[in-house]
């Protein structure tokens, strides 16, 4: 079982002016996979320093295998989730974000404007997802099945990425 944290970035949500439907949908989707358990949920403002602090605490505590952020990946002045994430990453996983954007453009051309990033800190994978419920779940759906292998490698539970079955 993999432990997951979900962090929603929303100024309105953090002030109680908007219900966090995106996190609810993400929780349902993730836990529906039966190999993931949401153990932490945070709803915070779009404050960059607060997000950096929360990401560091979660990763360095070694309590979660995967952090899913949602919101703050657009163009507004307060959208700084990628910047906060990049500031705490030890290694990037560009393929995850590139693949999500590529697949999302098949649904909506605006997906190419997403600035979300993905990467690793300690033994935790961090993935930035869009803020919309539909977009967040769709994007996660594109990559959810490859994440267990990455987590297992980080935890030292999987060592072989390739086999010699084919000659």
C-alpha cells in the first residue's frame, strides 16, 4: 500500500469561500485503485513559501510515497506551485508532466498552458496537477499505473527496470 498526500492550492478555498471538490475527486480516484491510501490532506493558500514548507515536511518525514498537488499551475500572479515544487526537488521527472500535457491536449488545447512539474525529494514523488476536478483526475489517470514502479525503485523494493527476455 502506497501512502499519498493531497495538497490543494486555493486562496478562496483556504478562506472557506470555495468547496474543495478537486481533492474529493482525487481521493476517490486514488483510493479506488486499492493500492493507494490518502493519509494526509492539506488545503492551503497559493503562498509559495507555505507550499515549500509543507512539501519539505511531508517528504522529509518519510510518511508519504506520493504527493499530489492541485491548483496553482496556470498563469495568474498567484499561480506558483511549479516554482515552489522546483525549489524543493532533488531530481526532476519531466516525462510525467510532459506525458500528462501531451495526453491532455487531446481533450483540450488549453492543456498545453499548464506549467505543472513532477519530481523526487528523498523517497517521495511529487506531481503537480491542474486545479479543476476533471483536469486533475484525467491527468492523474494518464500516469497512475506507472507510479508504483517508480515508488518501489525509490524505496529500494525494485531493482530491475529491464529484463533480458527479448533478444
